[in-house]
């Protein structure tokens, strides 16, 4: 795999780009022009930058590079869900998903190649962590999925969830930079209220989000409100206990006044009992929140099964009886490799052959 030794221009801040251009005798306004091409118009080559002088475009081509995603494969489900696997400049693979529903089109994007956390219900865990994505690679998924949404559904994406491969809070700088470019008026101009960052729960970084005035929504992959059980399916809980998370979430709520979403995948005979529902209801008392109950999407190696309809209904009814807002999230794309990490996993294995 040939990796260029040119400057990856999207890793430069505006100030760094300005300094580089000044050394070449370029006026300051070129920085803004180039930034707009990169982060507003999603340009993937310097030749597209039609308002730059020919000599500057040639200089940029010689010294800089824009690493872009390459679409490798797409799978479309009968329910409209479209999953795409992308290859990166170094041959690694990630995936992004477009999920249409009645009132919205959601783009689910990845933050890392693979993941260092070993949640037992997740296909991405099998890939281990290969590397962090750059802000540009995170941003590109949004640009690509938005184009795909326009061509397939004739409307742009309405929501973004950073819930694909990887733990976003372990790639904090790039994720925050990508969000900044997605929401900035000089970028895609999307409302932060339409973006949700989903974390497996890194208490220290949740506090960091609060200190950084995070304006997007925050979802916690909770999946068990009991430390013993949660540690069994999410080893990150060993170092970030429910008590530490509750503390961090209270701080987050105090600083941002944003209601927390708890993601809870119902696993048969593991976390779907009445006692589990009671534990969850108790955890929900820490801050204003809502709960998304998620139907389990089977993953080949996972030792879990989806809960039954009866237990699911009883679980939801109990939470509602405690005045908790509950949404049921049906598993989407059951007929394709829709569980997080499945498609990229396949592609990675194929590329390794
Ligand atoms: S669920 Fe998220 S945090 Fe857990 S292994 Fe999968 S990608 Fe990583």
C-alpha cells in the first residue's frame, strides 16, 4: 500500500494552513477559500478548487494530499437500510449506514478502524483496534452518506449518530474536529441537536465533553444497570463503573442541560428480567433521560439471543410505569450484514486473502 509523504491537508488547522500558505507568498484569504472547498463543498481534489490560481493548485498537488474514502461495497436491506463499506488510503476498511424511517434519514458513522473495547454483542470487537480515523475520514462519511441519501431517497440526511465502528471518546480530538466541521457555518452547517455521540462510557471523557460545551446529544450504551452484569458484556465497565458513569453524567447534565439517552439492547435471559428493568429504572433517576430499547441483531460469534416479545413488552411497560420515556428500536437491515462491524469485518478478511 503506497502512503504518500505529502501533507494531509485536512489534518491542518486554519492557522497551520495559513502559515503554510504565507510561506508560499499567498494572501490570507486563500486559507478561507481552501477551507471552504475542503469542509463545505467536500472537494476531493485540488483541481476542483476553481477559484484558486492554476499555479497554487499545481503547488498544492505537488505538496499536499486529500485522502478520501473509496466505496468498496454496498448492501441494501428490504427495509431500506443501506450499508456501505469504505476503504481508506492505507487499505483499511470502515463502514457507514443510512437508516431511513418515516420522519428522518439517519447516517450512522464510524470513529475508529475496529475497536479496542471488547463488548461481547458487537462484531466490531472482532476487528480489534487498528487505528483512529482522522477528522477528514469521519467527515467524508457524512458527505458520502448525504450524497447517497439524496440519490436514493431524494432528500438529505436529517440526523447523524456516531455509533458505528469504534469508541468515539477514545478518538476525542478527531471526532470533535469532525463535528466542528459538520456543524460550523463554514462547514456543512448542520445543527448539533441533530447529532448524537454514542459512548460505551468513559467517565473522564464524558466530563471533558461537558467542559468543552458539547452541544450535541449524548447516548450511553448502558445495556445493564448492574456492575457485575455490565462488566460481563462490556469490560470497559471494570474501569468505568456505573457509579463513576452516574457521577460523570450528572456533571454533564448540570453543564449542558441535555437529556441523556440510554441504549439498552435486550438479551434473552441475561438483562431482560423484571429485576433488570428495576435496576435500569433506578439508574434513570440520576438525570433527565430517555431509554432506547434495542432489538439484538445476531452476530456470528456472540453468545447472545434476542429477548422474547413477551419479556420485551413487560420490560418496556415497567419502565413506562415509572414515567420513563422509552423508544423501541427494531433491528434494521436484518437481511444484510447490518450489525456494527459485520460488513467491514468481511471486507478486511477479503483484503487479507
Ligand atoms: S459496541 Fe462500540 S465500544 Fe463496544 S466493541 Fe463495539 S464498537 Fe467498540
